[in-house]
C-alpha cells in the first residue's frame, strides 16, 4: 500500500440556510476552495468520491447526478458514499483506498449538506429505527443519545453540569473558527437553563443543522514529492460497526454498555496499530472527534484512549482538553457540536485535523501540533471511522 497525503482542503462558512446557491453550486464552492489550496484544478483530478446524505435530507433526488457538471467531473470515475453521520469520513476512507491501492494518484472528496432543504429533517431521522421493535418507543437521535447520557452519568457519577462544560469549551473554541456555525460564547448556566429536549439533554447540549460544503484532495506520496508542497499524511485509519438494534448492545453478545463506545474504541485501535500509536496521551496533540451532543464527547475521548473510562468529566473540569492546556486538545474547531452538516461532518473533522498538523489553523491552532486524530459516527451510533494524521512520515514516537 502506498502512502497517502492530504494536499488541499476547503470548507465554506457554515450557516443555517443558504438561499443564494443550489446544492451543486454549494459542492462547487467547497471543491474550488480545495483546488485553490492545492494549486490544482479539476483537470488534475483522476477520480471523485462524493459524501452524500439520503435524498430526503438534501431536498433533491440523486444529488450525485446534479453535481457532475458543477464540479467538472464529466468523464471521470465518481463514487457516492453514505454512512449516516460517518458519511464524510467514510468518503475519505474510500478515496484513501483508491490512492493507496495504486489505482489513482489524485482523488477529490467533495460534498455539501443543506438540511434546511428538507421539509423535516427530524421526521426523517425518526425513521431510522426498526418499525416493529424500536420505533414505537419512540426512538430518535435525541432520545437515543439521552439514554446514553443517562447511562454514562449513572455509571461514572457525571451530571448535567459536566455536560455543560463541554458546550462551554466547544463554543469558546468555535468563537475562534470563522467557519463554525455556532460561535456565540455561553456559560454553564446558559446551557443548564436552556430548554429540555430529552432529559438530561437540553438545547444547549446539542448540535445545529448546518449548511455548507467541504472538500479535500488526496494524493500519493509519489505525486506529492513532485509538487514539493506540505502534505498532511494519513498514517492510520480504522472502521468498525455496531448492531442496528440498540437493545442488542447490552448483554453477553454486545460490544459494550450504552455508557461507553467500545465499537468506536476498536476502530481507534485499528488506526493506532497502522500508525504506530502505542500511547495516545503522549503521542497525539489534537483530537477532532465527532460528538454532536455534549454527552457524547466524554465516551469518545475515552474510546480514543485519551483517558480511562469515566475520567473525562473530572479532567475537563480541571482544565484538560482546552486550547492552551497541557496534553491533547479536543475539538479546537468547536467540533460537531458547533457545526454539523451531517454528510460532510466527517470530512470537516479530517480537514480540521490536517489543518492543525500543517500549522494553518489560525486562532484555533494548537501550538506545535504534529499528530492529530479524527473520527466520525453514523446511524444510530452504528458506523465508526477513525484517522491518525501527521505532518511527517517518520515513525510516530514520544515527545
């Protein structure tokens, strides 16, 4: 397998709604930003992977057909990928395989999301669960993660104020990120006093529905060496899945408890093994992890091996994971909790990780960042994707 690097990245500013562009035009915006960053054009691209949400969430049918002309991909291989919230990361993994296998040297990942085009995004998400056994409860993305939050808090002694601290941290980080959707600073009490959605989750704990485009360009080591430009290298990647039925995740056949993210931990372990990561807390500088709700960030931090089970809330309360703190900085962009364009959320996580190790993150830059991780979660926490990204191809050691 060949080494694969990220040569160019692009993301629009994310907002609630864009009425000035169509979906294909929004994809083009993100792609053009990546072209400009890499110093390439569509002529240089050999294949395209499109992260694309279900048609019901973008307001048009078969969105991949509409964007061929808009990005100039006529005559090139194009692949559509959909894995729920992990779609954007799964698309990067598919593109990585195209390049690592030797099939192509230059592959574009380009997509966009405009959930505001949907008549009712929540009504679509409410229909993810099994009709006979789980939908009648009723299950949806909010109640599902409320149960997880309740279980985590019960198991590890965390509470709603611990969750509020996650929001406060992420909003502070997002305030430094010109692309982020929710950039207003909040206090813990602001979060605690916000409207309850499904206890213990409140409006201040959850992500927005974001509109915007994102793209990146992957190249082989041979191609990168000819250009002599800085590249963020994908040193490891992992993927894993859980059972569709949430009720089957507790018991002897389950990978873990609802409080934890054991299936995600397996995906991280696979990426770490490929990258040579043996001690995440000392070998990783930045974590851009998919956590759409405040409660999710705790068990993702723990699944990534950045601390032990149940330890994340106390560490956060003590100042860990913040920009400027010792150790790994978590979601310096503000993360998914502040920007969630569903289909390309995972792509944005990879873009942010790459931007960090290249030292180009501006006010949200983690000083001296060399190694970053990124992750995404799709479906009812069923699909998991993980990455290790570094600014070098040397063995990843200890600082």
